[in-house]
C-alpha cells in the first residue's frame, strides 16, 4: 500500500510573505519620506509605528482587491508577473498607510451599512408580502361566508312557511343560551375556524329569530351579550325589512367585536339594496359606521369604506 503523499500549497504563504515584507519596506519609506507639513521628529518609536501601520495597511490589500473584484491574487498562481502588481499595491498601501487604513475602513463600514439597509428592505418586503397574503386569505374567507349568507337569505325569502303568530318561549330560551355561549364557543386560535364558527352561529341565531318571529325589542330587554347583537344583525341581513334600522341603531353603540361590526355594516348594505331606509337613516348610519373605524382591522376598514360609499350615493340621490 503506497504511503499518503502530502503536497504543500505554497501560494497562500508566498502571498502573505509578499504582503508583510512589502509592508515592512513601505514602512521604512514612510519613516524616511518627508511629507509636506510633517515636522514630526524621527525616532525609534516613530519608526516602529510607521512599520506596524504600513504592514497593517498592506494586509488590507486583499480586502481592497476583493472590493474592486480584482483577481490578481487568484490569477498570480498562473501568471507570476502579477506578483509584481501585488507588490506595487502593497508598497503604495504601506507608504500611504494612514490614508489607506482610514479610507478602506470607511469603505468597509459603508459596505456593511449598505448591506444592513438592503437586509432591512428585504425584510420589510417579506413582511409586506406576508401581510398581503394574510389580507388575501382574510378576504377570501369573508367572501366564502358572504356566499353562505346569501344562500341562506335566498332560502328565507323564497320560503312559503308561515311565521308563527305567537313566539315560543323555548325559542327565546334557545336563542339567549346560544348568544350567551357565543364568545366562549368562538374563542379559538385558528382564524379561519373562528370565522367559520362565528358566521355559522350568527346565521343559526338569525334564523331562530326569523323562523320563530321573535320580538327583538324583548330579546334586548332580556339579554345584552355580543351574541345577541350578532343574532340581531344576522336577522336583518337575512331578511331586511323597513323599520329594521331602528333595532340596529339601538345596538350600534354596544357592539365591541370587529366581526359583529362587520356584520352590522353588511346588514346596512342589505337594507340599502332593499330600499328599506329613509334619507335621515342613511345619514345616521353613515355616522355610526364612521365610529367603527377606531381599532378596526384592514377587513373591517374596507367594509366600512364600501358601506359608506353606498350610503353616500343614496344620500345624494344616486341609485
């Protein structure tokens, strides 16, 4: 079995030797060269300082060559004439060590700062992309729920089932129990599931009011939970009628959740399309939903803007 052979890579050692030795020679020149306006007394301490500064400056040559994308060091392995150019660079850096150390240092710091700025811009763009993706997902989820609401509303309007003449006590009890459990049952971390649950319970409670002909004024006198406010909003949006704005007006300043405020705006939309509001109610509704902008998220702000545009058109007599 042949012994393992070892090949010494002399190139890095040679380059380092050139840099240090040329730097040393540049320090000597720096020491003896009389610069304009330099009246410093030449002594041993200054000689050591000049040599050390010169060698340190020469050691910055590889950084400088990298900054200007020069392949001198890499190509010198193939073309030995490039060593002379490297020596020239190191000598200049050594002689003018103070200037080059300061200049290269400033450039390196500027490059680091520029890299940090680019990283911040990239991070900001990534963050913006995530926000846009979340907004798109939120809009998509809201659209799905609106389609379901529309289907339920159509089924309610097309139903020929006569409403009960006398509301049933158990219907009131069922509604209030569901409304009281609304916040607890919809406290879930996953946004999509939480939205689905809220919309599903809202439709269910709204249908209880509609199908059992429940008195909403009486409901408000018995309970004042967020679930009840949502149930009333859904009862209006699923079957909008003249006079419904009055009950919406009564709960407008009691609503706290963004989801309920969103459904409130949607209920106003349905009343507008059914022409079930008076001119004074258009103005009042516009003022109410303007107050919803406080602490509103992007989805709610967009909904407020849409509803406000509808109200403005009706206030100015535009169909």
